[in-house]
C-alpha cells in the first residue's frame, strides 16, 4: 500500500492553509501600517478557502482581527470548511484508489 497520495494530500492541505494564514497576516499588517490596500483581498481569501484553506483562514480572521464585519466572509468560510472536510474524508475513504498502482 502506497502512502504517497496521502502524504501529497496532507502537504497540499498544510500548504494552502499556511498560505491563507500568511496572506491574512500580511493584510492585517498592511491595515495597521496604513499601507495601500490589496486589490481583490476578499476574493483571494475566498479562493484560497475554496481550494482547502478555509479553516485556518477563518480562524486567522479572528486571530488577527481582520475584517470580521464582512458578512460574506463570515458566512462562506464556515460553509467551505464543511465542504473541505467532506472532500478530504471522501478522498481518503475511497477516491484515492485512482492513485493506487
């Protein structure tokens, strides 16, 4: 049994979550230093959440106190968390058979 697909999936999930964390940290630092705002910041947060970084993105919004008043982020990120968890469970349970050789 090859564990390579599981290792790759785990590395991907960790990488996208760390990207989300550092992106939101950078946004919070830019807000605090009154720097120019990043274009399409909410779109990038939602896109990274869709690709698997919703959990750490949602938690880092509260940790860095960045734009928690945005209703779209507060509703869509928890829904994406549920979808991400469901997708990972689905991939680990049976769909990884495609990679078995």
